C-alpha cells in the first residue's frame, strides 16, 4: 500500500503534509526493536517491498527515496510506502 497525504499546504519556507498516523512506526524503528528478525519475517517484508516497487514500476513510476524511514509497518505487519513525492514518471517508452 502506498501512503498518500490527506492534504498538504505551503508556508513561506516549508511544505507541510498531513498523513494518517501509523501505529507500528517505520521499518528502521521496527528492525531495531525486534532484532534479530527471523528468516520468515525477512522474507515477508522483502516480498512486500518488491511487490510495492513492482506495482509502481508497472505504473511507469520510479520510487527514488527507498530508505527504511519511508517504509511504515502497520499493526497487522503489512508495509506502507511513504515519500512518494520523490517518485518520477518513466516516460521513455
């Protein structure tokens, strides 16, 4: 799932965005909290990341900000991708 801001606005020096609260936190925090992750957990999270990036690529979008801080873990363990403002559209077809 990709996380889109509900709304955003600009001040004189910043762009401010409202995004929903994700109870699980980001993946970097989650990994630090639950080290060591088991093999099944790693496969589960990596497959979700590959699936999310694959969906974006099939829509001709390239995600340019893949860092652990932009991947959020929901309460049920599924991932949400944030930071979509740095995505670019691949129109080289």
